[in-house]
C-alpha cells in the first residue's frame, strides 16, 4: 500500500448513490463517468479480466504484454489509468510492479449502475 | 417497439460473460467497452437517472432539457446514443418521443462488471 498516502481519492470510492435511486447530481455524474471511462476501453477491460484470471489474482506487466499483444509502455499506461481510478492496486516487489484488483472495486462500480 | 426491426443488436444484449469469470476475448472486450462508453459520460448518466426518477419511469426531451441545462438538439443527441446502446427505449407518441430504461439493461451491464 505504498501509494496510499499520495494517491488522489479514487473515483470508485467516491461513488455510491445508485444511478436509478434518485436524480444524480452533476458532481456525482462527473465522478461516476470518470470511473466508467477508466474501464470503458477494450484493452483495459482485457487487462482487468486477465489479472482476475491469474491463479494468484495478480500479474506484472511481464505477464500481460504477450496475451494483450501490445508493448510494455502501452500496457503500463493503461494499468496506470486503472490504478488512478481505484480499480487496480499496484505493489512494487523487486524489479517488477504487481497489479491486483482492489477488493470490492468492480462490485461498487456495478452497484452504482444497478443497486443490488 | 417501432425501432426493433431496424436497430442494430444493442451492445447490452450481446454482453453476458462476466469480466472476472474468465479472460475476456478481444471481441467481447470491444462490445462491452462500447456499452460502457455509452454511459461513461456525465450528461448521459444524468439523463438515465432523471428518466428513472420520473413518476411513470419515462420522459420526453421536453421534460429533460431544463433539469439538464442543455438545448434540445444536444439532449436528443445523447438520448440517441443511449438508445443505440440498448439502454433506453424510444417510443413516438404524438408530437413527442418518450424515453424509458430498457428493463434489465443496467442490471445486465452491472453483471458484466461484477457477477451477482
């Protein structure tokens, strides 16, 4: 959790009023749109999906470039957007950074679209 | 349901494999990103939310321009994107078209992000 002190408040935590329970304020709409935009991109959806599919639920860039079919700088760029949005957690261990899905992040995003 | 025969298959119906249950194919990622992009925009989120907040769960453009604070052509443009994505249903009655949320559309989108 080395980035916790300096990272901005992730959009995923700031969003909690379900879309259909009351008229969304302009501010909440902005926050939730920002969160959805982070995942509304094919490569980023595949990255989240590939990380979730790993046996230990985490992956380094080195695991992801080949199945995604893109270079390391591009994959790292997409991973950073997902980290900034609060969807992925990044942990540096030795040479590589390892990425895992923040527990509850996708569930919280889904819950804004449709309350359970 | 006057648009059903000519409309393209809505992205929301084509998506059903949850993101985290197996590695997403490039094709599924493309489809789901398209669906999320339709809602990943502050004005469109507010439109969906405003329609859901109506007493009879439907609204015409005339109900939406004032609370959204945008002109009718802009609101109509955003509504069309939501209809094309399969999130809103459009029904012409007299002078106005009435928009309602397609039953289950938001639930299906949420279920791809996070299986229930």
